[in-house]
């Protein structure tokens, strides 16, 4: 189990990109933290592991 924004999900083995895609989030408008550390976009191919705590923030533009 992986904890995503406080919710447990069966996402271990998925890459961050796969996770974002399954959540219909655009990587270029998203910040991801794993274990309290910001993950550089160049590392979004990182596979999630059982026990990871992931925080995802999506940026929305507006006027």
C-alpha cells in the first residue's frame, strides 16, 4: 500500500507518471513529494514502493 495525500492506495510498483496518469493529472502542472522530499520531474519514472508516503499538489491557473 502507498499513502497518497493521506489515503491508502494499491499503487506500489506504479511509476509516478503512471500514478499521475491514472489520476488524470498533467505532470507539468504537478508537484510530487515522496517521504517529505520533492521529487524532480526528471525522476517521475521512479517506481512507488510499499509504504511510500506521497503528496501530490496540482497547480491550477485562473484569473
